[in-house]
């Protein structure tokens, strides 16, 4: 079958491309999705609420080898894009943009309802992609299509249960397109189980700093979740992109559980108020008991020591630990726990419209491009913008 535009992958950027094509009244467009339905990952985003963009996005927020400035400027506002699809949005106090109904299904519905004449070919895993005179041949296990233009929107390696195991990148590799190797990002950071096990299940508000050979790389405030093997939470997710797995031993995380407080002042006040209690009981006024035990152990103080016996040096050590508990990073959680992929098609391989320079008529969008942003709507914003940009250029509209 001969098409004008074939889109490989029915995720965020592929659907944005298809909707853009429909809005422009293009015919001869089809979207190939390996799963029985498109947009499975969209339903899982933002804990089922879909944090579809952020009010404060600027190009400099994105890392990777492709300069996103022009694409983001042309796309403009994600709220306007979605309101154009009939989806009202709301922005929370921290600038995160959601559908007004706070349900990710509403986002997917809004996209699906505006596909117009685009043929939706599900259960269609693309296995081959090669240039032919005047366009491209796209093969699935059961069919073969030709198209003047192709948008590769098959995502990255993260969250394979949503259809993205990264296997589609082999088609780009086979075409000689340079790829930055994939790395899981927006994921928990693994640390030593013997340190974490006693803290499993705890959630604390903290200032978190990623250290590279002891030097601060990035600091964020937020909730830290302790699991049996990893440190999790949005602030940790944002650190993953800055960790180089090839020299993992250089990285550690420093956690301050008394942000905004002078630890000495807090400790001396507690010591005065809780005279007669143990050191562990003294600390339960500010942190969870398992964490208090960890802090005392790290500060080499007996948990059952009467707190009035804590002298200057003990109080100093306690203060230091409360404002800087250090956990070595032993790895990044795998792609199955990551929300996104760093890596993808190198920026130099793409023109400003996301067309592969060495493969005219082939475009790459979303996570398949070496572009990534922080947690909070940046990923999806890039997907909508890149999908729309590629569709406009591919269709010449
Ligand atoms: C749990 C979770 C929560 C998240 N929450 C947010 C959030 O709130 N805000 C945010 O900005 N980002 C969030 N993200 C990240 C965001 O969802 C992704 O970055 C984004 O969906 C990537 O879009 P994409 O178009 O590149 O690819 P995807 O959305 O991953 O879609 C790729 C599609 O291609 C299909 N496909 C793959 N290979 C083939 C093939 N060979 N043939 C045919 N089809 C194929 C896949 O089945 C999939 O449907 C979250 C991610 C996860 C996993």
C-alpha cells in the first residue's frame, strides 16, 4: 500500500504527528503501532493524571545533542495545542500542566478523537525500514507499505511494558544513523542494600545533592523514598541523568533531613526538652525512628544513651549526619523502572526539522532523539512539539 506519510509508533510523539497531519487536512497518512492500542504509556504518565507539560519550560532545560530551541519556539504552548483538540488544561501551584479532569485517559481520548482520516494500524510491529526510489519501504511481520515520508516515533528503551524495549532502534542503526547509547533516566538510584534495608518504606522531605567524587553536581529539594535497594522520588529521578554508569563508584547522594534548619540549634533544644530520654527518643521529634537509628549509628552514638550525656562532639557529629547523610550510588535502576531514556539519534544527524540528513524523507521524534528533560512535563512537551514539527515538514505544510 502506498502512503504519503507513515508514522512508526503510536505513543506521545507519534500521536501528536498524526493529529497535526489530520489538522492540516492531509490524506494518505497511517500510524503503525505494535500494541493492540496506541498510547498505552500516556495512560501511565503522571500517576495516571498525565503531567503533559510545564509552564516554565525553556530550551536550556533540555540536555542532549539536539538543539530544541527552534522546534519548541514553533510549537509554542502545549495548553493551546491541547485546547485546540478540545482538552481543557489546568496548571498546579508548581507549574505542572495536567488535563482539567486530571485523568491521562482524557489526553489520549483528545488525541484519538482528532486523528481524522489517519489510518490506525495496530498490532503492527515494524520490522524493516529501507529507502526506495521516491520514498521508503516499511515492513511489518505481515505487511509491506511504501510511503513518501516516514516519521520514526517508536520511543526509547524505558518502560518496556508500554511497548518500548528499544528494539526498534536497530532499524536506525542498520541505516547507519549515529546513535548515542541509551541510558535509563528519571529512575531511582541504587545504593547499598545493607544501608537501605532498615530504612525501607520511609519517606522524608529533604535536600538532596548528587556528588561526583565528593563535588556537588546538582541539589534538589523534595521527598526521598527509601526502598530496599534504591533511593527514589522525583528529586532522585532528576539526578539519574547526571550519573555516569561507567564510573559509578564516583557518585554518591548526600541527604539533608533538616533543610532550612540549623541542626545544632534543633538538637540542643531537643536535648533540653527531652532530658531523661534516650538519644533515639530525642531524635524521634524530628525524624522517623528507623532513620534516627541510622543517624545515630552513622554518628557512632549508642541509641540508648541518655540524651543529656551527649556532649559537644556527639552533638556536632549528629548535626553533621542530619545535614549530610551520604549514600554511595551503586547503579541506576533499569529501564523497567525508568520513565525515560537518555541517548538516541545524535543531534548532528538531524536537520532543524528532525529529518535525518543522510536519509531524506525520514524523521525522528520524541525519545528516539538524543534529547531529555527533567521530571514534571518536560518529556511529554518535547514529544508533542517534535511530533508536530516533523509532521508539518514531512507534509510540506
Ligand atoms: C510511568 C511513566 C510516567 C511518566 N510520566 C510522565 C509525565 O507525567 N510527564 C512527562 O512529561 N513524561 C512522563 N513520562 C515520560 C513520557 O511518557 C515519555 O517520554 C514519552 O511518552 C515518550 O514518547 P515517545 O513518543 O517518544 O514514545 P512512546 O510514548 O514511548 O511511544 C512509542 C510507541 O511506539 C511503539 N513501538 C515501539 N516499537 C515499535 C515498532 N517496531 N513498530 C511499531 N510500534 C512500535 C510502542 O509500542 C509505543 O506505543 C512517563 C513515563 C513513564 C514510563
